[in-house]
C-alpha cells in the first residue's frame, strides 16, 4: 500500500505553516463534509481529517515528513519495472542518455 501524501490531500506545500494548514482544512471541510456532499464524499472527508490530524501536530508532522522522505528516496533507488534500470545504472550510462533518462523517470 502506498503512503498517502497528506500535503497533496490538503493541497498545501510541504513548507506550509500551521496556520495555513488550519485555514485550508477549514475551507475544505466546508466543501467535503458528508452532510453536504452525501455519503459518496465520506472517504475523501476521512482522508482530509486524517491528513489534518497528522499535519497539525508538530510531532506527528515531523515523523510523517521523515517517513515520506525515506519512502521517496527508496522509490528513487528501486529499479524501474519497465526498463529494469535503477538510478545507479542510469548514472553509469552515457551522460547524454543518463540526463534524458533521469528527466523522463523524474529523478
């Protein structure tokens, strides 16, 4: 199961302040509350609340951010399934090929 990107769920940057997160959360709650959008919005609302609980608490946010960064680093090091190339293989290839491969693979 992939790690949820709480910053993406709330639509804020990773450097957003606590006040900015709170303001964004309040606006989204008004839009996504199940009483307003019906039962089909329950999952999105639960994700929103979960994201806010983590990002609004400084300790949880710090732990989440560290875990998110570790996950992103591990994903970059993993071989690309369709090509069988990992970051190390791309770096040892021809520099011109490495440049474009890295850009195409978002390294």
